[in-house]
């Protein structure tokens, strides 16, 4: 019985699989955190850009006045 236990303790064939599973889970978790941070940042920036552009008038440079957007 001790011989079987010693052989089982020295066998490391399944340890590599466990290492890869843990490593892959860590990479997926880091990717999810990065995606969340990038998504939040881009939403905030797009809101700032939208606010800045909504108060802007467009000038043609020819008559000094503003022109409305063309209708479709």
C-alpha cells in the first residue's frame, strides 16, 4: 500500500493541466477587468465629446454666418 502511495505522490502528469487551467482563468479574468475599465472610460469620454459638440456652431467661412445641416 505504501508503494502505491509513494508512486501516486511522485506522479506529476496531471499537475501541468491544473497549471494551465489556473493560468487561463487568470488571463480571462484580467481581460474582463481590462474590458470593463476601457468600456467605462470610453463611455465617459464619448459623453464629454457629445457635450462639447452639441454647443458648437458650424461656420462656412464664406458669409460669416452659420448654415443648417443638410436635410436628407
